């Protein structure tokens, strides 16, 4: 069973351990966090209006192994700062995390989830496509692949 709980201040130090270098940080947080990252940077982001940050675990791996945040604005939520603990990558946990994102979005009452993933992060783009996200053009951010998941179409 998947467990999703709010991220706590002490979780940010753990997340920092999952990010080994500046390129990995950019894939995780985009331009919103600078190298070297600090827990304070993430705590500041967590205070943004409409943002909720979440840690993910499940029965087989009860310690939190994943993180994501959702920023709700109207009927849409923006997915950001998605990461899986490097020790557990390649085990299908990305699919579990994506399902947790969609379930949390439903709980928050939004109609769609949008995201922008670094365009050359092909493993992430493929994972989101497999989960049912579709691409759309965002001419203002060509360095990112913009994607959406419409919850109302998949009830």
C-alpha cells in the first residue's frame, strides 16, 4: 500500500542526500534552487501559496523513498520537484510515485496536472508518457517538455 504524507522540515536534509551534483539538482528542481542546495531553499519553496510537498513510501519500502510537490491554482495543479531516492531507482517506483501524484491531485480536487520536465531528461519524459501525460507546446519555455494529465478524462 502506498503512503503519501506531507513533507516535514527534517525531510529536506534527506532529499539533499539524493542530489549528488549540480546537473542532478537541475533535473530535480529546475532553476528554482541553486547549487549547493540547502534545506532552507526547499523550506522557502514549501511556503509558496498553493504548494503542498509530499513524501512517498509503501509497504515494501516503508522509509520514504520519493518526493513531489503540487501547486494548485484554480482547477489545475503544477507538479514539481519529483525525485526517487537513487538507491531505489530502476525498481518501478517511478510508476508508483506517479500514481500517488494523480491520487493526491484527485484529493485536492483539481481537473488536471501539468508539469515541465527538462527536455533532455528522456527517462522522465518516457515515464510521464507511460503514465498517461500528454505533451503540449509551451513556447515560453523551450528548454522544457510541457505535459498535462487530465483527471476528468480518466475517472
